[in-house]
C-alpha cells in the first residue's frame, strides 16, 4: 500500500477534459488503496471542480484562466483534493442551482474550504476525504 503520494494535473478548461481528468484521477487512486466510496467521491469532486471552472469561463467569455489545476495528496489517513481556478461557485451573479455541486461536495468530504484571492480572483478549493 502506498503510504504517501501526490498527483497533480493542469488541464485545459474544456468539456472534453472532464472524462480525461476523471480517468486520470481514478487510475492514480487505484495504486493508493483508497476505499471505493472515497474514490467515487474524489472523482466526482474533481470533475465537479473542473465543470465549475468551465461554467465560469463560459460566463466570462474568455475572462478566466484557460487551465485548471487539480492536486491530490494521500497519506496514511486522508486524501486531500486541491483545485485552483476561477470557479462559477464564487461568481456573485451565479445561478442558484449552480451551488448544488458545492453543497454536495460539503456533504461527501470530511472537511472543505473554498477561498478566493481578492487580487487575482483565483479560487482554491480544498476537500479532505477519509482514505
């Protein structure tokens, strides 16, 4: 069993990348002996983060980053997902239905935070899951 490992991927913020990032995250976790439930939740959360970045970029018509970064860190107790980009969740004019993904993420993660740098408007999502 892998005791400590890190995965990181910076991907274009495009719909075609969703299946790719899900497959890469799922494949990486297979080597780390992560429980089935946590693998499911982490793959979903990474996909949801990229989907929110795509929604934000579409709403801004080019006013956002063209890439998002997803990082996973696993140790003997937890798996931490970190995602950085401009997320639709942080857009004050967002559709109220858009926050459903963030609400569900709070429910499936042990802990979660979403912060935005006021100077760059880049947001960082951190979600902690049991291993």
